[in-house]
C-alpha cells in the first residue's frame, strides 16, 4: 500500500507537504503545479486516505487540443471524433480544462495552458510551429519519435497482417487492396499509408502480391466506389475474391459498387475494412473490420501528458494500441 513517504519521494517534497495538500490545508503556501503533482501521484499509487479521488477540482490547468482536421471534416470522420471524445473524458477526470483548435485556427493559448495534444498527422513545419509554444507535446495517430515527441498510434502492421492471414486461412490467395492517400493539412507532405506499405510488404513476403490488385485514391466513400468500379471493369473475371480496404468509408463505397454490378458479397467477394466505426453495422451486409480502440488512444495521450507534467523525464514514449479483427457478414 502506498504511503505518504512514497508520494513525497516521487513528488520531491516533504511528507508534511504531502499530508497538508491531501488534507486541503488552504494555509499551505505551495504552487498549483506542486499540488497537482502530489494529487496525481497519489491517484497513480492508489492512495485513498484523502478526500479527492482524482486531481483537486479547484486546480484547473488547461490542455490545448489541436486537430489536423477542420471542424466539418471531424464531423464527417468518426475515427478522429472518437479519439477526441476519449481524450476529453480522461482530461476531465483528471481535472483539466480543454481548449480546442482546428487546423484552420490560429493557436492562441490561454494562461494556465500546461501542454498540447495534437490529433492527426502533421508536417515537419507544423511540428516546429507547435514546439514554439515551449510546452510538453503528445501526438495521437502519428509516429513522432524521430521529431522528439511522445506519441500514441494504432498497431497498423499486425492489424493488416491479421486480415491477410484470415483471408489465407479461408483459402484466398488472390487478395486485393483499396487504399487511400493523404497529405498533411498544410499540403506540404504526402503521407504514405502504413496499411498500404504493410499490405504490400507482407503479401510480397508470402509470394501473393499482385500490383494489378492494388487501387489507391482518396479516403472517401465516393473514392471507394470509383476504385472498386475500376477494379471490376479492369479485372473482370480476374477480380480478386477478397479485398482488404483501408478504412470504413472506402469500404462503404466499394460495397455499393459491388452491389450495383450484381457481385454478391461475400460469396463472390469478401471484404475486410479498417477502423470499425458504427457505419460498419449500418450497411448490408455488415462489414467485417479491424476494430481500433480510438477512445483509448485519446485517453492514453492524456495520461502520457499528465505524467510528463508531474514527473518529467527525458525518455520518449511510443504507445501502439493493439486492435481486434471483428468478423461480420461481409466475409465468408
């Protein structure tokens, strides 16, 4: 069981200071940062002999949340919306206020802002601009270790391999992919999708990669529809019996194209998508998909930032969130 001495050691203060903070001694003259550090460490160690279950409600430090999407784009993409919801819930539980910025906003930070969490994918210049605020930074859905910042990402590699393995276990050797491509919000860098890279490398290792089975466009329902139509028209009878599709919106468009062409799913073509947003259950047949724990990604990002605020360290953290293959009606 944690003791006052344990908390004092980690917080670099005296046991008397810890005791007075935990007992809400308002005559104690210590900074809000010190109080916040003591209360957070007490929570993390499971110390329960004080009134607060989380950080003291009176302490309202602020976290800035910067999103690479515009507000409208976020409304159209439940993936990033879900990350933000997880982030907000965890931040409030820890007693933080939030300031939200979208990629079209000028970032003007309020007094009391203690850190920034950036959601999405950012160019080198955008990262440098965020660094100018000289606050702890955590990135979500982007690997920023080489830029010197903590980050939380999805385990894309094993997710894609699991989908390919599932198809192979069902006897499919001809597997196609419908992928998307993106650029950073300032349009300065084209982003290579890790799902595309992993699919190509893994199927090549297995000796089943077919470049004519790869179709790449934008991440949208319309693009998924057009790409699958292109596959149907160009491949005809050679159309693969299985497709891995890089996200749910692409998959919805691809499914529509197959249905218009009277190609039955899954008896002729099986589909596995990625993200597993609610839309996968709203189409017929329902889509098999890689389930990504997006709310957990947001929550963990807050915990990483919180730890940096209460116990700063020079080590960097890359947290990869595991996924799950959820099979539904779109696969045999």
